[in-house]
């Protein structure tokens, strides 16, 4: 199979890429950080002997997404699984003190970026009459928490988009799945707190959070199920 994973240079995306490569699947991996993208490409090819196509672009930029997907070589257009993983949290403030730029980053990445990728990849799947779209949501898309306001809203949007996409695409034999993790110890909190490692580490004190590999296992598992499940 060919698996397209957004935000593959760290956290969930990197673990998901390794999991699929370990099981012999070819990968299209995307990210904004070219150095990390190139490093992961080399690792996956060397370690797992699979084919890898790295695409360096920002999912928030519709033109970049359009150019990248339109420019796929013919053999890479037969995408079996799209993992909409690119996402982030920025800041943790009550709504009356929040930084508007943080809101913009979260909405543009978590919602619009996911929509752009789905809009451009789904037609390729419809043409093939098969495919699987996996959206990485969050428990924050099921219940809100203090100072989570816009991050939670963006993940509630992912929940709604996933459900409606499933209804739209089921007639084309395309599965649509949401994985909604709870707290996971990745770069997530470090990004949220803009590099403040002490504050990020404190988030996970007192319990064992999920790891990126736990989430990767769940993502891979749902792609192994029979068509009727």
C-alpha cells in the first residue's frame, strides 16, 4: 500500500511512518522541516527497505498543497491511506487573555490544513473506488478543558468533519476513521509552551501518558481490519 502521512517529522507522524514502513508499506511523508524530513526518509529506506517520497510543504498553505498533490508522479497517486496527522496546540490561556495569532495557527493547521489535504487526496481515492482517511483528533474534541478554548474547538471540528466525510464517501468504498488520543508525551506540550521544557514536562507529572508509538499502533490497527468493519 501507499500511505500518505502529514506532519511526519516528529511525534505521532514519525511513529506512524515507522510503523507502516516496518510492515512493508511505501510512504509519502510531508512536513515543513526539510532537514528532519530528509533524515526520516533516509532512515525509513535504510532500515525498512521501502520506497519513500518526501514532500516539504505547509498544510496551511492551499497553493503549496495543490502543487504538491498535483505534482505527484503517477505511481504515487494511488494512495491507499491518508493520515491527516499535522496539528498543534499553541498557548494555554483563558479566552480573554489569549494570543490571537495562536488561534490562527491552530485553526489553519488543525482544521483548514486537514480540509485542504482531504479535498485534494479524496478525489484520487474516489477514482480508485477504495481508500482510507484517518484523522488524528483528540479527547479535546470530545470534552473541553480549562483554557483549551480554541484548541478544543479545532478538534471538535475534526470530529464533525470526520463524521460528515464518512457519510459523503461511504458510497465510494472509502473508510473514514478518527483516532482521538488523550495526553501523549511528544513535542506537543513543548510546541504549545513555545519551547518551555520545564512547563511542558510538568504536564505529565504523576501519571504515565500515551506515547507516540501507542497512537501509531492504533492507526496501523484500523487499516488491517476487513472491509465490512
